[in-house]
C-alpha cells in the first residue's frame, strides 16, 4: 500500500472515532408554533362569523317572503270579499242588512285568519333563527375542535 493510501486509511479511522465519541443530540421541543395557533383561531372565528351571517341572511329572506305572501293573500281576500259584498247588495236589496252582516263577519274571519297566519309565520321565522343559531354553534364548535386537534397533532 502506498504512503498516500495509508494516510487516507488513518484519516478515515480518526473520523469514525470522532463521530462515535460524541453523545447523540436530541432536538428540543418548544411547544406548538404560536403563529400557527393564532392563525388557526382567526380562521375558526372568521368561518363561524360567515356561517352565522349566511344563516341570518337566509332566515331574513325567508321571513320577508312569508310576510309578502301574507300581505298579498290578505289584499286578495279583502278585494274578493268587497266584490262579493257589492254583488250581493245590488242583487238582493230586500235582505241588505242580513247580507252585509254575513259579509262583514266573513271579512272579519278572513282578517283574523290573516293575522293568525302572520303570527304563525313570525313563530316559524323565530324557530328557524333559533335552529340556525344552534346549527352555527354546533358547526362552529366542530370546526374549533377539528382545528385544535389538527394543530396539536401536527405540532407534535
């Protein structure tokens, strides 16, 4: 073996010795990255706020549609009853008092039914709002749990 070859073997042997003499170093864990945790929390809050706003907008639109339908129905019923009253008064002049009393009673019943329908619509809108808030809270809670689990698992 040449002089160069011997020197090379000695050098490799010394390098191996140095590497085995060192104690093994373990990386230290400083906990989860604070920036990632804060970013995840901001994303969760934004998702929750958007979900609640979408649900509230849908509920308001449904409520407005229900109220418009109720108003149109009331106007239609009242106009129909007015036409009926005029026809009956002209055709039956002898029994005007009886017919008018009957028609007024029908108009009152229709108005009461319309008011009850509007009240029922308001209760339905309130129930939808409550259900939407419950859904938003449940979905938001699930998203928060998923993000927290993901952040904690990924950081470890």
